[in-house]
C-alpha cells in the first residue's frame, strides 16, 4: 500500500467574540478533536466562549444544524487530491488510503447533519474522485454507482472504527475481544489475536485496510473483465 499522507492544512479556532456560525463550528471541531464526538454539546461549546448556551442559538438553531456546519467547515479545512502517478489501480489504492487518513486525522469530517450519512463536501469530493477512477477502469451505469458507494462506505467504515478503537479504553477493547473469541467455532479461536498477552489486544488497521482495499480492487477488476 502507498505510504500514508498527512493533511497539509491545520487551522486553530478563535474563541473570541462576537460569535459567528464559523467560530461556533470551529469550537465544536476543537472539542471533537480533543475529546471525541460524544463529548460535544452546545453547553460545552458555549463554555469555550464564556457565554450562556442561549447565545449560540442566535447563530445556530440546534445541535443538528451545528453538526451540518461542522461538516461543511471541516471539509473546507482538509485537502483531498486526485492521485496522478501510476495506472488506475495504483491511483485507486493511493486515493482510498488518502481518504482513510483524512477521516482518521479529522474525525469531525465524518459528522453530518440533516440525517444524511456522509453528507459533507469532503465526502462528495471523495465520491467524485472514486467514481472517476472506476469509470476509467471501465465501470458504468448502475455498476459504477454501486461500486463507488461500496468503496466509499468501506473506506470510511474502517476509518471510523479506527477512531472508535483509538478513543475507547484499552480494557474495554480487550473485553470486547474476549467476547469475540468466545463466539468463535472450536479450533478457530487458536489463530485469533491473544487478548491476555502483556500488550492489550488491538486491531492492525493498516493490515485490515490493505486487505479490504486489495479485495475490493480484485473484485472491481473481475467485474470489468466480466462485462467486456
């Protein structure tokens, strides 16, 4: 797999008044980055500015509207470039790795409003770049749509799982791993990661992501050959 790349743009929020929608969203992003999405609340955002929570509602109607603004602002702060080196398969692996890195580095970009999964400009851009590559590979019509959506959800699901695992206490991760092992058929559990070792059990997300992307790529290549 290509080397993981870092997002070039980093912006620190301003917690100064007067309040604006963008400043409020930037403060929410800072909370998500430092404490996780579960920690975000209108009251906590208001506390960063030293104002009553009612002051926020003059700029955003509710938390759902704030989340939509967070997704929009986060998307503007994160770069996503179309790879140019190699054939379409090489560029597919580069692009999906880049999307994974951006989501893992910036969990706030995965937040959305209006009840629509991944409804942010960042994911719209990612969707377009994936579709362009798969079109170049030979997919079209409904196959192109389904393949693009499958790849995007696969990439983002792994990145989101990586974030959740990273933010979950190690003891809780180990307990979950024990639960998984207990449900495995006899004999298979011997090949599963040990959970009582000195180092707490953890998922090798690099290996998981590489396997998932190469499996997806092989399936796409097979489908393009079948349709010709």
